[in-house]
C-alpha cells in the first residue's frame, strides 16, 4: 500500500474507534446509576462522536469517491469498519463500562499526544484539539477505576470480573501493524511501541492505586478490528445505529 492508502486506513481506525465508543456510552442514556454519571457519560460520548467526525471527514476527502463522513458512519457494513475490538464490546455493568473506558482512554491519550506533533498538519490539529477532551476522559475514568477497585468488597469483585472479561481485547492497544509502522516512520502516525510502553505504565500505576492486579499481556487471537474481523457485537450495534439513515436515505434534518 502507498502512504495515501495507509493514511485512509489509519484515519478510519481512529474515527471508527471513537464513533463506536461514543455510541456505546450513549447507550447509557436513561440507564446510568446516577444522574451525574449519565450527564458525564453523554458528554464523553459526544466528545468522541465529534472527534470521529473530524477523522472521518478527512478520510472521506482522501477517498474522494463522493462519500462524506455521514456516509462512512452510517452506510458501511460491519466488515468495512476498522475500530478496536475493545470498544464494540457490550457495556455490561458499570464496572465493565469503566474498565473499557479506562483502557481505551489510556491508549487514546497516548496516541493523540503523539499525533499532536504529526508531520501531517491536519492530523496534528485534530489531535491537539481532541487531546484536551481526552485528558479529562482519562482523568475521570482513572479515578473511577481507583474508586471502584479500592472501594467495597463488592465493587472490587466486580472490577476483577470486568478486567477478566475485556482484557483480551487490549492486545490491539499494544501491538501495531505494517500500516502504523510505515506512517510512524514517515512522521505521520504514533509509534506503536511508544504508545504501548506509555499505556502499560499508566495502567500499572492506576491499577496499583486501585489494588487491582495487572493481568499478563493479552495474546493475539483470530479477530482483528484493523482487518474488519469483528466480534458478533458490532453488527448488532450498527443495526441500531444505522437504522434511520438506511431506512430513510434521502431524509434531511
């Protein structure tokens, strides 16, 4: 692949992951354990949807096939999505949601921090703006990990169960591929090994303060969000998220 095609794939990964994580968080609307948490979750979700639009707008311009960001969000099938496997997993109870959010935030922060110095000015600008929001996201989710992990016996037990449930999907957070390596060498993308090192350090620090053990490194398995090989959960999520645009393709709002 040439750099143009690599860049499109990279932008889709960033945009799709933010979009799907934002959609998952918005599923808590009317269901969160407290009103303050519902408002916070919706705000984080909307931040991520806004970031997704910026990445997908750029990807659509590079694709130059007549599609825009909305088309990429609402009119692609499951196998065309490039989001992290972690973010498509169901919300579960609040412990699962918090663990998912924290693992993603710790990765997302490091990626955006690196991208804010990208040689691609468009990427650097989007990342610098998003980094301000994700700094808050990471602080918030990290505090919740500590609060629940070092809280009651029940909250600690649920956090252990949540980590056990989603940890295997962290494999994509600490392993890059050829696309990322080529773009990193060109100064465009974040270096996967540097992101992984910083991510591990952040997770270890927060888990230690939360009295939670860090599991052994996750191993590769047959699924890969980068290659469009998703879990069964993404198709269900997309069926709900994409229903209106697909049912009424000519509608305007």
